[in-house]
């Protein structure tokens, strides 16, 4: 899998994104729900463990590393109100 947030990466809507450091016990995969233009580093993705919530990732990555650092991210509820995620599930690292 290519890096999430890198131009040309395989992060189309519906793609699964592996999470190296689980955001919560038993949660290993995030699903990209919608890319939010114009920033390719911002995505809305779905984590089945916290459905029906969606997660917005603001992604920063270092070109010389194999991982993408995600810190922080926020939950959006069904009313579309953004709230900060729990501190225990921030700083997720997405890898190839």
C-alpha cells in the first residue's frame, strides 16, 4: 500500500488504509470515505469501530520516512459537528 497523503497514493474513496498503531483496541483498518479538496493531505475516513462517526485526518509526512504521522484528528458526528478525538487515539502512524 502506498502512503496516505502522498500525491498519487492509492487512497481513492473506498480504499482501506492500514493503521500501524491501532486507534483503539481491535481497530486496525480505516476506510477512506471522502477526499476533501483542495488539500490532498486531508481525508474523511470511516473507522468501523466508531461507526457511524467519520474521522478527518490532517496528515503530515516526512519524505525520508516510510510512515505518515497523523496528529491530531477529529471526529465528526451525524450533525456534522467537529469534535476532537480522544487523546489516547491521536498520533496514529500510517505505514506502507
